C-alpha cells in the first residue's frame, strides 16, 4: 500500500511510464580520443554552485516511509552538495528540516484557498532562513490514483483486512509507524492551532481552482527571495511564469501523478528551454533513473535536474547514507556517460551530445 503510494501515478500511469520511457529512448553520441581526465559535474543556480547536478524534488507524506525521512533527505542533499525541496505536505516542520541542513533547503508551497495559509507559509519560510520558494502550480486540480483507490489508501482510510494483513507483513515499518510522533502536516495550523484530522482532510482535498498568474505576482510582491514555479510543461506557461516574476521555471508533470494525458518532461523540455532562452534557470524532474538521463536533460536545456522516488528508496533503506548513496550513484553515472560523449563540463553540454536516432 505504501510502496504503491510512492511508485504510483495517476489513472493508467501513461505519463509516469512516458517520463522514464522517453528518457531511456534518448541516445547520446559517443566520441573517442578526447581528453576526459578532469570531469566537472557542478551546476550553478541563483549564483550558488551545486557540486551534484541533481537535487531532491518536494515530496509530501515522507514520514509514512520512515519517520525521519525529510531530515534524512535534506542531510543527504547537503552532504552531496545539492538542494532538498521541503514539501508543504511534509510531516516534519520546515524549520526543523532547514535547521538540519542549513543552506540546502528550499521550500515548496502552493495557493491555498485560505490566503492566511499562504501568508503564514511565507512567514515560516522567512523565519527558517529559506531563500528559495518553489510554488507548485499544478495542484489546482487533483487526480485519481488507481493504486491508492484499490488499496483503500485515501484520506478517509479505514483499516481493511487486506491493509492490516499487508502492514503485519512489515513489522519493522509498522512499529516505526505506530511509535513515531506522527504529525501529519508539521506546519499547517488554523488560527495558531494545529489542524485536526477533518481540517487536514479538507486542506488536502480542497483544490484552489481559482489560482492564477496574479497569485504568483502577489507572492512576488511579498517574497524577498527567489521564486521557482513548478509544474511548467508548456512554453507559453514558462513565459507567463517569467512575466509574473519567477526567477526560474521548473519543468515537471508531478512524476506522472496528476494529469495522465500529457507528454513526458523530457519531451516538453526542449521547447520550454527555447522559450526561456537563457533568461532564467530551467529545472526539470520526472523519470530520471540513470546518470545518462541527467546528461540528456542538461543537453536539452536543463540547468538543474531533480529526482523524487529514487532517493526515497535510498532513505527508506538506510536514512541519510542511503539517500546520499543514490545521489552519488547518479552523479558517478553522469560522469561516466559525459566522458563517453567526449565532454568534460556538464553545465556546458548542448544538443551535439544527442545522437541521431
Ligand atoms: C510520494 C510523492 C509525493 C509527492 N509530493 C509532492 C509534493 O508534496 N509537492 C510537489 O510539488 N510535488 C510532489 N511530488 C512530485 C515530485 O516533486 C516530483 O515532481 C516527481 O516525483 C519527480 O518524478 P520522479 O519521482 O520520477 O523523479 C511527489 C512525488 C511523489 C513520488
């Protein structure tokens, strides 16, 4: 049930499969007899150099997998020299995660129907010393996830014989789950009081279908730091994000968990990078599973890649060390793939490394 929540996507999981499938269909051009003794995988975003070209995307409800997952992921990102994006739907308060990995944490938020929640979030982020705000723009509408429905894994989840049996087969997870102090949403409160279960349910399910680019402009006027708009899959939206004051666009289809009738992010990326034309950094996630995927995304116009699910497997296995190991594997593979293309500086790769198919 819990693995399905992590692995799954919307409806028939067409976009989820396309993210991985389209990336693995990109072919890189091998070149030989070029000196590749000094590899440079660093990337630069907002004037900061990141040693590892892959950051950790925002993911909610991580404490379902492991009580300390958010802190473990943030520390892994910091150790690897990259960034972790804290989700607004995290069980661990932003300030605790930011304190665990100072300087390496960005904060994801969205437009809640109650404007007070937006203001509270901006204040919290500022108090925690956060410099980069990631606005999830693709959650105005929510989608069905068939795996979760089949498993009875919804906000009104009631234990069914199947889910009890399922949990009983994982005693260590069950013990962690039952004994950890479980705050479903570490940060959200109403009038200073922690949300009760019903409020949380409404908070999760109540989409703000009235949010528009005007809301991004409003946040621009309130937020002194950088703004990244996440969920961009169209060149026109990328331009709208820049016009609304965004400092970066983040190409993402939510890992195929939202709209299941759309192309992969690697298919959407080149036109968006073309529209952005170097004005702001272009971040991308979705289906990155090998280092060669990072080289492909960078060659097609990305400034920084992010991963979701892969680092969670590492964190569940062995906390910070496990997640860090996943980032290391990806970076090492990216280095080898880059060297095979006869190139040494990842941030400078261009389409010449993409092989004709
Ligand atoms: C379990 C899970 C929870 C997620 N929660 C959020 C979230 O709270 N906010 C958000 O903007 N994106 C969320 N996402 C989407 C990720 O930020 C990211 O776009 C996606 O996972 C990238 O694809 P990948 O898992 O193939 O690397 C979530 C993804 C997963 C797998």
